[in-house]
């Protein structure tokens, strides 16, 4: 689990930091950042669907150990790509060994970075708590009926891919900028998570879960775009990793609550987190309006 924590931090910070820095290093237009994040969200959902199908096939052929064996093979394949992956260091300052201190200084001096980190922690903390709860909630709604877990999981991942497509510059971004879409994700996501608080029927609960997953697919690239505007390239990884601590704390709280309170109560708590996130996202909009939307990009240069 310790190695899992390390690799999770790398997974959710390293690749995003590398992409944003490489994008600017190559002189690509800033408008393309949103499109790249959109495609990334779509492909992530698609990859999860394929992984689910592959795991089921491996389990059928090799038993319960089959998916783990496939994971070993895929990890070895990933290593081949990583070995030859070109590195970058944000501003090109590879000798800067004090990025943690610089990241702390950024958080002290720029409230937008703190707000964005808090917003991301609230959304992902709610999301991971939801991941822990959706199976027992669906089983309770079915009242002893069989849950097609694989089919439901694939449906949720399809909704994440749909969210990634909706975020593309040719769709939702033509209606509103990323910071306003973030507010919408929080509000709609909160409404979706409120459904199992008051309803236990299968169709409404499943529909609400699918709507929430669409919000996840939209918010992931949305958050990436906003971070690229505010956090300098060379500090992105450090700043984002600092907020993994409050994020994981929320997940611990959410999962522990299920041991002492019914699922309805826990979903109510998660809904409150989402509404707090919506409020902080509104403050982000005001902060960006005061400093200008390109302030973060200028810091990076």
C-alpha cells in the first residue's frame, strides 16, 4: 500500500505536470491545453472500460490470479515506454532542489493556488468516497438481487469518457470557460449524490451515479486547465502532491463514516463537501477575474 500511495501521487501529478510543461516548451497555443485534457479524460475512461473487459477475460481463463498476471505484463510494457520518456523540469531548471520551499512560498503568496488545491481535494475526496460506496449502495437498492458489477462499472467509465468529450473546446467550452464549468460540476454532482439520501430505488440511484460520473469526466480536464493557468510549470507536481494529504484525509473520513452511519448519512456528508467546493470555485472565479486569466501562464514563462 505504501508503494501504491507513491505511484498514485505520480499518476495524478507527474503526467499532468509533464504535459503542461512540454506543451509550452514546444510553443503550442495555450488554447490546445484544454483540448489535450479533454482527450485525456476521454481516453482514461475508454482505457478503464478495456481494462475491465480484459480483467474479466483473464479471470475466466486463468482464475482469480489472471487479472494480476495481466497487470504485471502491462506494468512491464509501461516500463518500456518510461525508460525512453524525455524528461523536463518545468522552467528547465533541473538543478533546483528546493521546489518544496518554492511551492510553500507560492501557497503563502497566491490564494488562487490554495483555492484550486482545496477545490480539487474536495472533488476527488468526494469521488473516492463514492467509489467506496457505490457497490454496497446498489446492492441495497437491489434488495438481494444480483448486481452486474462489470456492466455497471463499464457504464460509469463510459460516462467519464462522455464527460471528457463534453469538455472539448467545440462543446461546453463554447458556452462557458473552465472555471464556470467547475461550478456546474460541483452543483450537478451534489444534486446527483443527494438522490441516494432520499431514494433507494434502483433506477433513480443508478441514473444519479451515472450523472455524477459524467461530472467526474468534465471536472478532471477542467481542473487541469485551471491549474495550468495558476501554478507555474516547475511547481505543479510539488503543489499538487501537497494537496494529496487533505484529499486522502477526506477519503479516510468518508470511508470510516460508513462503519458507524448509514449510507444515506454519508452521502449527505459528501454532498456538503461538494457544495463547499462549489462555493470555493466561485471564489476562484473572482480571484481569476482580479488578476487576469493568463496570470498563471505568465508566471510559468
